[in-house]
């Protein structure tokens, strides 16, 4: 049986919303959130992380790293330690909201209104 990867398809990205550092508090990265699984993909609960500031072009998305927001967040790929820690903190702080959005219980606007930014001291 072939191993599944956590790569996103172009169809998946139509169902994703980018969140910039000003919303998440995760410095130097854009977090893409999804509303469930579509287009026949079975990637599971995940976020896409694009390192390098506010980049949202297809070129930058090719280098995106997946983070599963399961009970213990799991990185599929490589993230710098500081960004990984910040993403994990963001996931922990927002797990219930992300899960409700993923499962169709919250629309995009409601989700964005309820997300909690992390703050660096």
C-alpha cells in the first residue's frame, strides 16, 4: 500500500484561508487553514505553513510544510525550531476553533473572528 503524503493539491488551496503574522502572532510565516477534506484527499487535520514572511504565491506554496493539529501537533517536513514552537503554541491556543472550522461547524468569518493570536514577550 502506498504511503500518503501531506502535500496539498491546487484544489485544496481553493478551500484554504491564509493567516498572516498580524493575525496569528507566528513571526515570519503564513499559516493556511482548511475547512475539512475535499477533492478526494485524505491528508487529515492539518495546517500549511509557508516560511518567509507574507508570501502567498504558488511558488512559495510548493515549499509549504504541513502541521497536523492532532492531540500532539506533528510537523511533516522541516520547520525552523522557533517557527515550530510558535505554530504549536498557536495550534494549542486555537485547537477547538480549528477543529470546529475543519468539521464545518464554523464558517471562515466566524473562525477568523474567534482565533487567538499568540504574543511573544
